[in-house]
């Protein structure tokens, strides 16, 4: 009877540990998915903001009211840009994929208007969109190939996939 209680004790602990690890793995995958989703939403919003500013700068036929409408639309795009209830502008996002740490910081580009003009905003948006593309490409490579630092591939026979996203 004492041996059975000991066995139940150990099996119970193993069961609980497995359940915890599964939740932890799901949480880590969700973190990476959320990071990717937030970057994709930001990229789409930055593209729309850039189009609005391009239209404002390059159209000689716009009157002041139309320009203010474009400015208001641009401001609304930025203010409403969110992912899962979290405003995206004015934040820093980060995640680990394997042993690599990815971080992305973005401010409201309209805050640069006074000092840099619309051309400065467009330059900032272009830089941020390029940074997003680079990060998403690196993450896609890690996910697709299972590689970590310096493109060393995982040994799939002995790989510890629990640590792919942490």
C-alpha cells in the first residue's frame, strides 16, 4: 500500500508538471503570435498613414479643408491603431524566439511634424516599415527552419522545442 501511495504521488506530480509546461508553451507561442500580429497591424496602419501624407503633399488640387480632413483621418488612424485592446503607437514590443530577442519601438509619427515636417514623418514611417519587414522575415526564418543564433539549425532528434519561444 505504501508503494502505491508513493507511485500515485509521483504520477500526480508528473501530470501536474506536464500540464504546467503545456500552458507555458502555449503562452510562449501566443506571445510570438501576438508580437507578429501587432507588427502586421502597425505595418498596415503605417502604410495608410504614408498614403494619406503622400496624397496631402502631392496633390495640388486639395484645398485647406481637404488637407485638414486628411490630417484628421491620419490622426484617427494612429489613435485607433490597436491590437487586442492595446494601443500600438508609443509602445515597445519584444519577444524571444529561440535565443534571439526581438524588440520594436514606435512613437506617434505626428509628434515629429513640428520639427521634421511631413517629409520627416514619411522618412520615419519608411524606416519603421523596413524594420518591421526585417523582424518579420527573421521570425519567419526561425519558425520555418527551427534555427537559432547564426542560422545554426536545430537537431530535430534532440531539439528542445519548449524553448523555441520563451
